C-alpha cells in the first residue's frame, strides 16, 4: 500500500497578497499616468514618458537618459507573500546610478488589513508602496516637480 503524498499547504495570505499586488499595479499605473501628464504639461514628448508594464512582473521604466528601471515581483514563501524590488538606471552611458535591491514582506496589520512592512516596521498600503517606487523617477527630471502622493522616504 503506497503512502499518499501530503496535500500542499497554501501559503498564508495568498489571496490577500494577490489582491495587494493587483492594487499595487493599478496604483503604479495611476501614478505613472500622473507623472506623464505633468511631463506633457511641461512640453516633454512621449519619448520622455515613464512606462508601466504589468504581466508576470511589474516594470516601471524610463529608457532615455537619465534612465531608471524598477522591476517588481511578488513571491509566496512558506511564511507569506513578499514583494521583491530591484531599481537601477543610468545618468548617461557608462555612468550607472547606485542599484537598490530590497524586499517588502506583506503581513496582516492590527486592524486586519494586509500591509507591506517596510524599513523598521512601517506599514504601507499599495498607494504608498507605489509612491516609494515612482519617486525614484524624480532623478530623471531634476527640473520638473513631479506629483507623488503620500511620499515615502526610502
């Protein structure tokens, strides 16, 4: 008689993590649209705009120099979901900005909501995580004041 394999145990907060992820994508799209509207109002061409691509991964990209790319993923560990972030870019060809890489675990807050836990335990909603990501694009437009609601210092 063969022993049955144990049933896989779903990762904690899987559904809630996916909901947070979808809200994060929507918020990143909204904030990049706000940045692009501001660039339009300052006479910048669409070639200067910031692009938000979402598929299996989330990418926020400005390809022209100074360039910036934010690559964002969600993973489900045994203990719960975690958002992985890699941000890099170039001031000009051959002159790279300092690369940043960090993880933001998701957890249930005291009020029962799911939040991203960042930098010494700060609880962030999807809008605040999106702000944390898109504020890196300010270096691409040093003379233009870009909108970024609920700024979060990294």
